[in-house]
């Protein structure tokens, strides 16, 4: 079967899901494809190009339900939750992408397209949408990176001595990551409602 960029990215993703980004090499990738390592370079110049191609491929897989008539708050929650689901589907790749690929999210990506449309519905002025979307992306990807790497779990357990750390049965209480993510979204949405009160009722200023 002839080599293609799509086939190379798909094979690379399988290797990354199994062993992580650091374990991926062009030689291992060639072996997985039953190809000569040098033949890969006819399609991709190096490992970094492979990683960017894999990240674009995964980003294009983002899907969410379209809720044009729903309150913008609900639309943001759904977008972010579906993005989190995608991140958990490929945690090793996404942890790497969040930390090493500043251009991981592109303006044509379905997530950013949906987010900017929702911010418009929330009454955010047109000129403020790019920076507002950038802040939301930074917060969400930062939280997801901490969650996927285990840092969030560790930080949430760094409690002062006066705070109970065990339940009645003596079991240590850990963070509920679903609850933490909802708290993040609540905080973002409350901030937007405070900054753009016209959209507080779920409809933007233009509705």
C-alpha cells in the first residue's frame, strides 16, 4: 500500500497514543508502516512536521452539537466540554501540543470557529472577540494540560494542615476533575457576563 501523509499521521498517532511523543522516532514510524525509513522523507521532512500534521489531523476531528438557539453560556460549556473529551481521547498528544505547539489552535479550527461565533452571540464587541477567544483558549488548554499531566490532581491535594484531607473512613479525598472543569467554565462565563451584561440573559446585544 503506497505511503500517504494521512497514513503516516494515522500511524504516528497510534504510536503516540501507545507510548507517548518522546518514544516516537522516524525509524519506529517506518517500521509500523512496513516502509523504508528514507521513504518517509518524501512526504514529511522530520519528526516535528509529523507531530504538527498529527495535531492538525486530531484538531480537525473536533465535533460538537450545533445549538444556535441555546443560550450562549450553554454553547460555551458544550464547546469546552467536547474539546475536553477530544483531549482525553489522545492525552499524550494533547499534553505535548498544549505545551510545545503555540499554533496548535488555528483560526479555521472548528473549536475556535464555534467559540468566536458564540462570543458574538454573547454580545462581545467584534474588535474584542479575538483577544477574548485567546484568553478562553489559554485558560481551557492550560487547565486541560494540568489535568492530563497529573499536575491538577497534585496541586488540588496541596492543602494546608487545617483543611481535612480524608473522609470519615480515612480515605484521602482527591479532586473531582469534572467538578474543577465546571468551576473553570463557571468562572469564565461569570466574567463574560460581568464584562458584557447585555448578554447575561443568554442573548447577545443584537438579539
